[in-house]
């Protein structure tokens, strides 16, 4: 059974999942009239894919709040993980105390994981610190997640984003009187495959 957790974004994504020029080429749009709308769609599809795939593809900083430490390791439910910048335990309602990085090791950082999610565990000379059971999430893990540049994002995710936007443009109900078309097989296949992505 998965452990409860909560995620808060502390630094918003610094890149988009695709760039406007490549999207316009894919859609065969050769003018600038709809650039603003396309930028909004790129932002929206990035948010949509993050929620749908449960993957943080765009570089951002997040705080992951956990209910407890688990043995022999504690999973960090975000991917792909670039680095862990700190692990903290709550000592009162407003204060978190950092657990020294010399006391734990992280596996699955550097955008690599043998499972979907990375994890951390105490070093051989350390044990997990005690945590309060009076709050639901007494552990905070600060992480940098996602790819640093748009060019580093795997092409299959970019292709899914382009197909999703193309489908939206084909079915803009407020400007089209045509019957809405089903999601094309290519787009649905990409979505299904990408939802199972691991980083091994």
C-alpha cells in the first residue's frame, strides 16, 4: 500500500515541455496571429501531462511532505528526480529541522531510477530521526525535479504534447460546428505508453 504524501511547488517550472516553433511546424501554422494562444496551450498541456502521467518533466523545485519514514528505505513519490537538496523533520507547528545529508543516501537521483520513484535511506552509521505523530506530514523532502532544458525532455513526451494540442485545435467547440472527433490512436497510444515510464 502506498504511503500518503503531499506535494507543494516552491519554484515554478522554468521551461516548457515543447517550444512554440516546433509546435507551429507540427501544426503547419506559418503566421504569428495565434502565438499567444499557442503559448497558453503549451503551458496548459504541460500541467495536464504532469497530472495525467504523474511525472514532473519540466525543471522545478518541490517540497514533498511524507507521513513517516519507512524501512528499509523511504520512497520519494516524484519523478524524474534531479537532486534532493534537503530532508527535514517537523519539530513544532512552524519549524522544520534539517537532517544532515551525511546521515542518508539517495538512490535514483540524477534522473535515473530502477523503479518509477527514487528513494532515500540512512547510511550504515545512521538511523532515521524521530518524528512527531501529532501532524499528518512531519517529514519534508525538498527536491529539484524534471529536465533542465526543453531539449533534454524525451521526444515521446514532446510528441504526446503536440498530438494533444493538435486534437484540441481540431475540436475547438467555440469556433467549429463539426462533431467532436475521438482522440486519435497515435495520441492515445503515446499517452498510455508514457504513463508507464520508468527511468532505468
